[in-house]
């Protein structure tokens, strides 16, 4: 039997309603949205707009400012490269995923921009001061994750967003590990929200979203067919068309819509509370294991993600042993070089991340098995 505790990578299983939405989309929406006036194309266009409306309502945005992307990485690249296309300075947090840090580093290496890294402390006041101190006169944007993907640490992002508002700086939020677990709204001070559709929103893989409040225009970094302004050789400048070149993934959009409807029916507070309980049960079990290290501080707040190590046992070795038992956890560096550098985890960690479908009993059983593996030396 396989038990998935790697939901921070992508949630699995998916709700039955999402599976049904995918099947319905394949049966009903076979046209190319925005490309044709016949019934099939019009029906598909209407479905896509309906999904856009659902996302907009969920995050407190306007439908025309909702862009469907391939994943959160694409959304972050659109946001970062679009905002920084004219040069300038950008600040990123020390918890950022490579999907934010790499495009920033590449732009800097090519001499187009400069950047600073603001350290996220376990003390919120110090974190806020670190961001404030990193801002320069030519700072155009700040990128901050709403919940780190390695330990789940939640930075004081609303306070950071307020600093950006005061200084007229674009606040770009990475919501990949927070959206669907917490009630995130654009009115919280977010100018551009990037998120995965396949994680906490329970859509299928290959889905992501970018939402803008419209204050900071994004220069498109991909050009192509948009279904509108076809006689112009130049890309439309307004979203969603400006950032949705080529045929959109209707099936993916409908899966995200169904995932959001599932969250609303289930209640995000209930989901968050459940996942936190599962994490706490797992942590309680780890605390009984000799040499177990859980990467959390009592001073900080965390999303339902737990990173840990067992003594000097290499994370990949333990993860392989657990996989043989049917437990799915991710070991390594989790595509987050900055976060692991800050933690000092030279060999990486093992990450435990539940979903709405996870059971506390399975978390306890996993901890007990890790204890058995450690004590018996069966690795």
C-alpha cells in the first residue's frame, strides 16, 4: 500500500470532483478557447472564463487579471522577468524556491539587474527590518514566499507587503505552499500572486496561476497566438491575452476550478487544522527517536510541512527505505538552495507534507517505523 506524504510537491490523490471535472472537460470542451465562433469553440471559451471567474472570486481579483500558466515556476518567471525587463534592483527572501531565485540570478548574471537577499529570521521583527534594509532607491520589486517549501516557515509577508506599498514597490508573492491552505486575498497587499494549481488547489499537474492587481504592467516574455488582435505582429499588452500565448489547457483550468470548489465546500480552516494535526502527530513521534532533528523553531509559524533528519543517516537513504515500505516522502534539497544554505543542511533533509486525505494514524505509524529503522540499523 502506498501512502503519500509528499503533497508539497503535488497533492495526491485528487478529489473525486476534480477527476469528474477532468473527464467532463474531455467530453465537452474540445474546442480552442477564443479561436472560432462555432458552438464547440464558444462552449470551451465560456468554460475557460468560468474557471477564470472562480479563481478570481477565490483570491479577490478581477477575472481579466487571472492568467493560467503551466505551473508556479512559469508564473514566477512571467512576474519577475516582466517587472524587471527594464532593469533595476529586486529583493528576494532567503526562503525562496529556485523558481524565483534562478530567474533573478540569471538576470543579474547577464548584467540586466541587481538583487539582494533578505534573511527570514525566526523573529518577525528582525525579518521585517532585513527586508526594509535591503530596499534601495531603484528597487522595483520584492519577491517573498507565503510559506517556505522546505520547512513550511511563514514569513511576516503582510508586513513586508505593507512596506512595498509605502515605497511603491511591486510585491510578488509565491503562494505555491500556502494557497488552498490559508485564505489568501489580493487585498492583503499582493500585487502579483503566483501559485501552483496542482498543490493546495488540488488541480492536475501542469497547472499554475498568475494573478495581478493591474498596478504594475507586465512585459510579456513569450509571444504568440492569443486568439485576439491576429492582424498585429505585436503581442497584446493586457492580461490575460498578453501572458497566455498559444492554446490554453482547458482541462487543467477546469481541474483548478473544481479543486477550488472542493476547498470551499470542505472549508479551508478545517483542511488547515487537519493537516496541522497530522504534522503534530508526526513531530510527536519523531521526538521519541534518538538523534531526530526537526527543523522548526518555537518562535516561528509554519504551514503543514515538516523537514527532518535522523542523525547522520543520509536523507536519501532513509527515504529509499521508507519508499520500500510504501511511504512517499521527498529527500534532498527540494529545489531550494537558499533555504538549505540558511539551515546549514549540507546533505539536505527529508520532507513530510500531508494533504486533506492524510490520516493521523498513518503519520504515527510512519514515525514508529522510522524509529524501528533507526534502532535496528536496517538501512
